[in-house]
C-alpha cells in the first residue's frame, strides 16, 4: 500500500464535538498501517491514528474543535492545534476538511513535483498553496465581524497595505477619529490594540513567505512591513516562539 488515508467522524452535542473512536477501525488501522509507505489523517481521523499508536512521540494536529480532546486522551503526543497540517516522518495529520485539500496538494508535490501540484490546483480552482505551518485561522478571520463595518473594512485595509504606514496615528486619521478614541473603539471591536493587530497580521504574512519562498530575510521583513531582520526576529519570537530560520526549516516543504 502506498498511502493510507484515514478520515474520522464526530459525535455532535450541544456542549461541543467529540471525535468518535471505533475499536474495530483502530484495530484495522494498526494492522494495515505498517504496510503503507505513508499514513495520512483527515480532520479528526488523527484520533484514530493516535488510538492505533501511530502518533506516539510525534507532533500532530487535528481539527481545532477536538485538538484538546486529542491532547487529553494521548499525552504522549505533542498536539499543535494551530497548523493546517503537520508532517512527522511518514505520518501526516491534517486539520479541517478544506485544510486537507492543501495537505493533498503537498502529497502530490512530494511525489510528482511542484509543477504537477500547480496543475492540479489550477484544475480544481484552488489557491496554491498553503503550507503546513499556516494557521487554521488567519488573523482577520480569527474573530467574528464586529458591530462596526468601518473597523472591519479597516482590518482588510491593513491586510492589503502591510508595507505602508500602519501606525495608530495614521489609522486613526484614516478613521477620522482621535488616536485615543480610535484605540478604544478598535480594542472593543477586535479585542486587541491596533499595534498588536498590525504586528500579528505582518507576522502571518511573513510566515507565508517563509513557507513558500526562498526570499532573504531582509526582503521578507520589508515586504511584510516589519522593516528589518532584527524586527522580524523579535516579532516571530514574540508571536510564535521561534526564529525565522527555524520556522523556515520546519515548514518549507520544498526548495
């Protein structure tokens, strides 16, 4: 067997979703998986791989709604609920269903090259391509729309102008508000300060460039509006606890 793909199922309740773990299915996976070149879980299928012992000592992800369950049930696994997929040796785990479309493209790229993966993505009218390190939630989508449409529009403006002046003073002037009042309104609508929000969006953009390109760090910092390599280092350490080089080594799938 070349690739074993393991989907999962959930039991939905008012209190939340719980991954279903069927003993017969787990036993079948444990028996068949050693015959496969690689094993891949789709969404909550990671719980089945875990129960079969295939994730012991590995880092894995799952859909955000059941990641805490996976970590609680299997403390021997390092569960990272943020990435859209994680590769650990010959075992791949994916987040939600749409995230696993990106995982599937990564499998195609590994087997047949980036050119074929690009052709497949175009045929499926897919965006090529989110790398595994990308978060299940982008910063603009990590919070629901607020009560003020003008703040939602400003959040999109920030995403589209990362290399521009996004200081609180400039953003307040764009909103025709005093800087102090703007800061209060922005925090009420987004749960964070304008400066912290801008930095988070810039770090997300930097992560995408580190994952998908070989651009020098200085070029990445400039494109994302972080200015310098030193600022890029400081922002990544603050936001995700690692350096740009270490992040690229982990999540850059192909050179």
